[in-house]
């Protein structure tokens, strides 16, 4: 039996269920998309929120956090739709570029690029024995001459004007 009351009031009615309704309750608890999050009222705040969301989406796509990217892109779409079409054109272009990157994450081209990257990393580590690399000739690599330090300038005899600094000797000392 499962207690269904979320109330802290002891007099509230408690319905005990055997768990048969769990499937229907879970169906109502979908994962939220960014579109449900609150949208600011004023236009400058909407633009700022759109810029921040685009930054979040860019970082999520770069670090391959696809669920975060999906959320951020849906929030950015909702914010862009809340603005007039002639406002935030640059942000809209950035958003469409990010959508293309997000859409291309599972394409064959992206998978081939990932495989090529993995092969490139594994190739140097494969060399276990056999031929050893031939060292380059020493004549091809010349030692870079160190620059000579600048000569120390002779500043001549410098005297400090102690009277101007208030260090004049008094007759008593």
C-alpha cells in the first residue's frame, strides 16, 4: 500500500493505493522543455534572456551535453517567438546555426569524423616494435642565437639634493 496524501494536515483524507495507478500518474509527469519556463515581460529582458540561453546552448553543444542543449534550444525558440520578427536578428541567426549543429550530432558524417579522430589518436600508440624513427639531421636544426643583453648605461655621478628633500643638517647635531 502506498500513501497518496502529500499534505501535512493529519485530518486530511489519505487514499491508500496498491500501485495500480502508477502508470497513469507517471504519464502526466513529462520532462519539461524550455518552452514552459517563464518568459520576461519587457522586451530588453527578453533579448537578454535569449542571449544568455544561446550562450548556454552553445556551451552544451560544444561539450556534447545533448539533453541540456535540447532544453536550451527549446527555451531560446520560445523567447525568439515572443519577440517581434525585426528584433534580435543576430541572435536568431546564431540560434539557427546552433540548431543545425544540434541536428547534425548523429548524422553519418559526424560519426565518421568521430571515428577518424579516434583512429588518429590511436595510430601513434600502435607502434610497439619494428622500425624506429630516424632522427633528423643536426645540420637542419641550428641553435637559435641568444640576444645579447643591452649594455649598462653609464649614468655619471648623480647627487641627491638633500636640502630639497628636507634633510639639511642642523647645527645642533
